């Protein structure tokens, strides 16, 4: 897909829907496309359909004076629903560090989910594979006065099911989160990680994250 034809008729949107349905039926994980940066109608259509900028840009081969960008639609990552909560809590608590502070699934988690769902600056995300929730993370968009009024993306509670670890799922999840941040106009992405999670620290460093700050927390009763 490189552009959106049939503007005003809904034909382009229906075509995208057909491609998505066809891809899902074949258990594809992702759909990618390029759109010319000046084609605002096409870019708006793809954004409405959930495509996110990948960060890849190149000159259009047939017209090198025009630039085009690549967009991707994940068929794996989606916004969490209330009925995902037991699986999300199970993923988070499959970890000795997090289990004690998260607890067993209960009403508190549902209340927190409802608060997240109601907040336009918060998203609870799941990764789904063949109908099973296999990953989760929470994204928070933080407007700020510092950094010339930049918005930051905070990524927290990143988890992948044990049987999928070491297969690149964590990297795919973080790259998708970065694309979400770009689409929201975020200038940077940040996260915290328990000091005992040395494997996680190596993973984040491999993605280009810098351990630039010391984190402090105070428990409020």
C-alpha cells in the first residue's frame, strides 16, 4: 500500500480492512506500508486504522524529490480489555520480585483498570498470540514544562510469557511502544527497572537506553 485512492467514498478504508482481515486469517504478526509524507489523506487514513510510524524514511524511488515513511500495524499488540485482567496479573506475578507487591487478581486490579481506561494519557497493552495473552505493558504519556514542554512516554510493567522469552518478543514490544510514542509526539521514552533485574538492564541497554538517573521511591500509607 502506498496511497489512499477513492477518497470520500470509503473505498480506501474498506480496502485496508480487507487486507487486515486477510492477514489475520493467515496469522500474520504485522502489516507494513509506505506512504508519501505529502499525502496527508493517506497518512490520516492509516492513522485511523491503527498504523504507527516505524521511524524508517526514504526517498520515493520514482520521484526522489519526495520522501516517504514506513508505517506498521501490529496484529499482535492491542489495548487491553477487562477480561484480559486475570492473564495480565498472572504475567506480572510470574516473578518473585513483583508477586508480593501485586497480589492475587481481585477487585483492586479491576478498579485500577477502570482508572487507566478512563485516562487518555494511560494505556494498558497486551500482546496476543493465537488468542492467548502472552505479554503486557503500561504506557503513560506525561506532558511537562521541562525540555521545552516536551511530552515523555513512560513504559512500565513490561512482561512476556516465560515460554516466549529469548525469542525477540520483548524487543518487538518495546519497538512498538516507541512507535506509539512517536505517534503521540513524545520527545523521549523512559522507564524504571528494579535494581535486582540485571537481565532486564542489559536488555534495555541493548535497545539504546542510558542509565542516566538514580530513581527514588517513598511508600505512602
